[in-house]
C-alpha cells in the first residue's frame, strides 16, 4: 500500500512539473496521459488491454525523451518506473 500512495504522489508531482513546462510536445503529452491512464487502471485493478511494452518500460522511455530538455521530468518518470518495478507491475 505505501508504494501505491508513493506512486500517486509521484504522478501528482509529474502533473505539477508538466504544468510549469510549456515546451512539451503534444505527442509526448498524449503518451504521458496514456501511461498515466494505464497506471491508474492497474492501481484500481481494472482489466486492461495487452500492451507491447510494460508500464515500467514506457515510463523509462519517456524519461529518456526528457533527459536533456526537462531533467526534473526525467527524474520524476524514473521514480515512477522504479516504483512500478517494486510493485511488480
């Protein structure tokens, strides 16, 4: 349960940081929203479609895309990936 709370808290940090970042491209914003939606489904134990990549891999991939332009977003996404990994998701 503490991991779930930490994950929710980290996702909220991601929202706050995205709100401050005006130059995040639309494609990446859509990707992050889909990732968040999928994480939310898993947290609420709702059925989800089979995905080609795990949620951890998708969070890590997004972090890499932010590594140069938005290091704070990269750090938050890496934390999300680590938390998902600890949760076995």
